[in-house]
C-alpha cells in the first residue's frame, strides 16, 4: 500500500497543524478533523490511507471513533495510529484492542510521525 492521503484528527488546532505540517512535508495529501464524529464522516467519504487519531476529544473520543472505523467494512483496512498524551501501558493496550495499529505519545518528534507513514508504505 502506498500512503498518499492522511487523515489527522485532533481537537487541538496547534497539534493538528503540527502533525499536518509534518505529513505534508512527506508529499501526502492531508485531511483534517477536529472531532471523532467528523473523523468518521471524512474517513467514510475520502477513504484515507492512514489516520493519526487523538484520544481525548469532546463529543466522541478517539477510542470510540477507532472502534467504529475498525468495525465498518468500508474503513476497517485503514491503519489508525493513536497520537496522545495518554501514556500508560493500559492506554496503549486499550488502543490496540479498539483497532489501533500504532501509538505515539505526545510530545512527539517529526520522525515518529514519518516512521509510521513509512511503516505502512
């Protein structure tokens, strides 16, 4: 699979812009969402190649959004990488159980984001 389109989901405009800048520098097209519900709509409509998902968001958290995407036949093959300030082992394991394929803790380095994109190329 070649990663061309990336969905970045975060309710923090600062974090959203930071990840978007890193991803755009790889030559990928970036889609943005600021809630889990918005992420579901964009993922179903645009079918990105990979999703970077925050966990703590209003309305619908990243765990629930990931669970819904992982259980939807249309989006179940899109790898979802959590990017979160939650850093306990239980958070990481729970993320995997929801369907997450990777986990990056905040603060992160640009190379951590790029490495995830490369891992799924």
